[in-house]
């Protein structure tokens, strides 16, 4: 039976500790339940004066170099939000206060899997108001040379992604993923970030990537993978780019109903695509999000919808 999908928050407070990818410093992230229509908001608890709240919305993205950086009107920033945002998208979480005691989220193992396990420990809680979604009505795209990021009409949410690298360790890969709470863990959650050895050395010389290691990234040296355990998936590289896109697009402020198509896209193109989308009011509309639930004996469609919202 198709019913209205309720908004969701995390079932209880839960935290995780790690190190920042760029600072290399310890950082703790705590997820706190938030009320209906609160949205996803980051709170820099180490900032004790002025505004330390940063809404997780595309218009607050101020830098996309190596990661997605959110900045509020007071100039307070939080870096590397994309993996946690992907986990929120995968679990259909709408409302949460993310307390972080430093300028960037921990890199953990370089994927969204630790964040997913964190959420699984406390579960999610349905809230009474229904979710609303952004339905794509026509194709919109953003191009930069041969790189493309586009959104097209579709049912549910899916990602088609293609990468093309000269390294034989990566090469050209194509992935297509239908994203649901049931599929997210198997398809994308565990795919790790990746980079090249010469890039890591360059960044460290400039005081960046100080927390990076083979424990939290796949490192490619020429045509070889340096990690002794190898890859988690044969196509882990393209899966991770799809994971990044999922997190970046969840900064739209609501789930998207449609299909994302990316060719060599990254954080910058993903964010520019959202700007293009919202600048064209004929390209999208808000709709009620729906889900399949077991039919309830004797219940009407409306009664089932209320029941789902009150769970």
C-alpha cells in the first residue's frame, strides 16, 4: 500500500570520534534528535561566541576544493560534510542537529559506513508531518568542459555515474544505482574516498591531508593500489563518486525524485547543478513523499498514512 512517508529523526543521541582529514586533529560528532521541520543543521560546539549554527543547505556551500564546505553568515565553517549527508540521505533522515567540536567532520574510514552504523545503533524515529520531496520535471544540467552533472525526471532516486582516469588502477568505470534505505548499505555506504600518492604529498607540503592514511583512503600510485587489502568493490572508485553526489545533492533541503547523471563530476559541479535547478522554477516542484507499507486490514489510504506518520 502506498502511503505518505513521515519525516524522520535519529532515535537517540549518538556520537563518534575520529580525526579530521586535513587538520589531522581529533574531532567528535554527536547526532541529536531534532523536531519536525527542523532540517539538518550543524553546530560548531567549539565556537562559543556568535552564531555557531550552519544549515545543511546548498546555498551555504562556499568551497568545494577536495570536499564540501558549509559556511554560515558569521563565517563559521564545517568541512567534509558529504559522507554524513549521504548517510542521512540513505536513511531518509530529515531532522537532526549535528554537534561537531571542530572545523571538519572526521574522515573515519573514508566512507559513509561508520556513520551508517552509528545511525543503525539508535535507529530512526518517525515524526508526524509527512516528508516533502523535490520532483524533477525536466532535465537540467551544468557543464564544465567535458564534465557534466545533470538531473532528469524519474521515479524514486537513482544515480548514473561515469569516471574516466588514465591510471589503469581506475580507468573508465560506469555505475548505475537505485538508492533506497534497503539498498544504500550494500551499494554505496562502504565505498571509500580515493586519491593519488603524488597529490597526497603535494597537499601535505601545504599543510593539508594531515589526517590522511591508508586506513581512511584508497591511494593510487601510478597504476597500482597501495592499500594492502585492495578494494572493497571492483568498482569502488565510481561508487564513491556516486556516494559523494548523493551527499552533495541532499543539501537541496529535501529528497530528490529523479535521476542524477554525472560524468567526471565532483563536489563543485554537484553544487552548481543545484543552483541551476532552483533557478529554473519550471524544472521542479514540491510533492508529498510516499512509501510502500504493508496493507492494514480495514484501513483506508488516509488512515494508513496517518498511522505511518505516527510510528
